[in-house]
C-alpha cells in the first residue's frame, strides 16, 4: 500500500480481475452449463479490457518515490 488511494485501488484491483479471468477460463475449459459459459465469456472480455485500462493508467501514473 502506498497511501495513494488511486495507486492502491489499481494495485488491488488488478489481481482481483486477473483471478476472475482465470476462473472464467476454467469454467470454459471444464464447465457445461451454457448460461455460465456465456457469463464466463463476458467476464473475460470485460475484465481483460479493464485490466488493460488499469495497466495503462499505472504506466501513465508511476508511483512517486
């Protein structure tokens, strides 16, 4: 934690989103329920986009030393 709310928010949200994407990929690999598989596709699409946005934000706003 940096004490900078914006930096800390992104730092905590990235692993959260990455874990959600991994769980959704597992659902697509092994899951059978069509509703859940559709949900997993949506999760991957939306969270991958948000991960990219947050990574771009981090690059544009490096943590001050």
